[in-house]
C-alpha cells in the first residue's frame, strides 16, 4: 500500500496546492476559467493525441471495454436519477447529480495517475472511457436536465430536451478532446508520426497537462466553495431584509452522501461485476483492461461538471460539495482499490 501512496501523493498534493492558492486569493478567481481553458483546449488534447498515437489500434477499438463501461455508466445515471430525485431535487439537479456520479475525472487526473501506476498500456482503455463520457454520458445528462423545463438562475438556458441535446452535440463538436482522440486513433491505425517540430510542440503541451490540470482541479473546487459561500451570505442578507432570495440553500447531507457513495463505491463495483460477467460470457476483455476501467470508475468526480452545472442553472453548491468530497475521499480509497485489484 505504501508504494501506491508514494505514487499518488504528488497528484493530490498538486490538487491541494491549487485549492490553497485559490482560497488564499493568491490565484485570482477570474484566472481559474483561463487555466481550465488551457487544459481543456490545449494541454489535455495534446496528451490524449500523444497517448492515442502511441497505443496499438486494437486497444483503442476494444469493443468489450466500451460495452462494459457504457452499460455501467448508463446504469449509474439511471440509478442516481431514480434514487435521488425528491421535492428538493428536480430533473435539472438530478441529472447533474447523475453526471457527477458517472463521470470520473479521467482526463485531468486519471490519465497521468494511472499511466504513472500501470504504464502506458493503461492509456487505451482510458481513452475509450473518455470518449464515451464526453459524447454519450454528458449529452444524455444535459438532455435529462431539461425535462422539467428548469431554467435555473439568471442567464441559464430555457429549452427542452431536444434543443439541449443539440446544444450538447454542438459542445462535443467544438470540443478538441474528441477530435484529438480521433486523430490519435487515425495516426495509430496508419502508423504515422507527426512532423518533428509539430511532434515536439505537442509533446511540450502534453507534458504541461498533468501538473496544470491537477492544480486546476483544486482551484476549481476552491472557486466553487467561495462562490457558494458568497451566495449564501447574499441569501442571508436578503432574508434579514425581508427580501425573497432565489439562491439555493446549502444542500443537506441526504442530497450529497448518496451521490458520493454511488461514485466511489457503486460505480467501480458495477464496472468490476459487469467486467467479470463479460469475461465469463467469453467476451475478449483482458484482466488488465478491466483493472484499468475499474480504477477509472474509482476516481473522483470530474471537476468541470461544477462549471457545467453552473452554466445550466443547477445547484452548483451541491455538485461542488460532491466533487470536493469524492476528491478528498479518493486520497484514501484509491490506493485501497489499487491494492485490492493487484
């Protein structure tokens, strides 16, 4: 267990550094979206492109991995929506709660962490999970979030599931990550290499992805916590003045803990169970690929879901708490999962 902690500690230390920098306002809150943009649109696509191009094409087109991961993701989304919706949580909040339960922080955290633990062969299964979550899981949850016509806060879009699905599809098309994955697959299939100067530029950006992404995770979590606290203070002032406030109160534990449990316990166990079933049925799923996707499922929730929830007018405070709790808990639970699988 200690060797695993020695590998994982620097990753969580960088997250803590980003959190502390943002909470202390050493890093201005207005700079955090810029960091997020750099990672999402430049560094992370280059890292995925490099791993994709260097991974055998058979690993990138592993149908068994896609099937097990896809079924488990859809099951987690459905179960979370069904079991968490109540008088306080409608379709909008329920859908983003489901997304944060089914969408692990694979790009920002999982790829560098699992490659450090398991080697470059872990990249192939992870790229499959990223592609599915970007294209299917996120689009489905955005469409579900519109079923009650929730508009959320000011500036949030007011539209139905069909328009939300179109918007999600547009988001996928303008997102460079799926395109970088596709280009990596094509380069791997054709066994081509990028021209020398281009390859070195991609490598420089890819090398920046891991530390900046981890630092950004902490900064995003701190930003969400600070904004939620400011909103809460504004709501308290409005109540004292007798003015009705539209700002949501702090989510009760009953609305947070079940989703945390679904992310860190139900999701990896479901992937493991479905993977074992697939192997028993004779599907060509290797034990190493199954271990990778189980560990991906054991990662904390994706930090960018907080910004997505804010954009669509969901209870961003609840989503931020879930992400923060899963990230903190993973410091202890992830090494345990690695030890059990090994």
